[in-house]
C-alpha cells in the first residue's frame, strides 16, 4: 500500500477512535484489512457531518456551510475518479475503500443529499418524514458498511439498513439538547403534540418522560429488526456488528437511568464497558 494510503487510513482510524468509539471498539474485532475500511466509511461521514454541525453552521445564513459541503462533496467525487491532491490522504483512503469493497457510488449521492437537508429542514412533521431524511443519513450507512462486512446472504441488506436507522435514532434521542442548540428538532412534531411537550422549554416532566418512553420503544423495535442480520455475517463481522449493536442500544438504558434528561448532559456508555464488551466478544 502506498504511503499516501497508509497516512490516510491512519487518520481515519484516529477520527474513529476520537469520535466514534463504539465503531472503533467493534471494528477491533475485524481483521486489520477489513477494520481500516470501517474506519474509512466512518471518517467520511464524520467529516461531512462536522461541516453541517459546526457552531452556527445552520443558524441564519447557511451559504458558507452550503459551499463548504459542496466543496467537500466535489473533492470526494474527484478522489473516486482517481484524482489525488496533497493533504487529502483521508479522501484517497476512502476512495480506495469504496473501490476495494465495491461500495455502490449511489450510496454517497443519497448521503450527501441528506447532509444538505440539514441546511434547509429544521424539523419533521411525522416519523415517516424523519425516515425520509434518515434514508440518506442512516439507512444508507448500513448499505455502505455491508460490503465491508462480507455478508453470507443478500438477506442481510434489510437488517443492515435497520441497524443504521436504529443507531441514528439513538443519536437523536441522546442529543436532543445539542440539536436544539443548532436550531434542529428531530423528534417528530406530531409526537410532541401528542404528548403535549414544549421541547423548547427543555423541561423534564411527566409529559417529556412519556414521550421519551414512546420514542425509546420505537428505537428498540428497530434494534430487534436489525438483530437477525448478525447471524447472516461471517464470524468476525458478526462479532463486530453484535458488539456495536449491544453498545449503541445500551445508550437507551443510559437515557432512562438519567430520568430521560437529555438536556443537561450526554448519556454515555463508559469506555471500560465498551472495551470489556469488545474483549468478551473477541474471546
């Protein structure tokens, strides 16, 4: 492997370890050649997400954010076309992963279109509307990861998409306060009205707790839909995905343990538990 790719994959691993610890610990259970591809897919999504989630990026005039996202998308397209530029080792590594694993380029069109939605849409009326957004921001991530994991049957496609949706819905429930700071609400408006919640007040009362119980039950149903897909993967991939499934779904329990307070801090699975779960799966 060239020095450019080595540096690119090393930076992808650093980004994953720093910002996507659940993915990082799960990927440790894969052979190194597969592990780096998980890091590469994560790094691309992380860097794009950082553009639209930067402080003030989607408040007021979004033209600078829109231009930044378009530039990043164009540079990634150039990397897929084989163009290499100094300082863009990460994009070179991601492009190498896409070609090596045979990830459909169309997945990235859906992904970047969803990222652009964050510049125009600050709330969603129904859960179906939210799923329209998550099609490109979450379900498609499952599709991207699937060739890396080398499924034993095409039937793994549906569960992979469900797991992507489950992961992102968990993020939305965990990050309600942070998203409010960005001017976004991902909990469907019809659910807020149904439970009588004024989300802008950031109040943890009985109405809020009932709403969160409802959303967490919906989230856990997605994890159950995804679970059969684990058995459709080869052993190392199954251990990787099983670990990520276990650790990410555990965030919901952490939210419950905080009495559903997602406004004054982030519900986290401790690092020691992530490490222990990965080690147990490896053994």
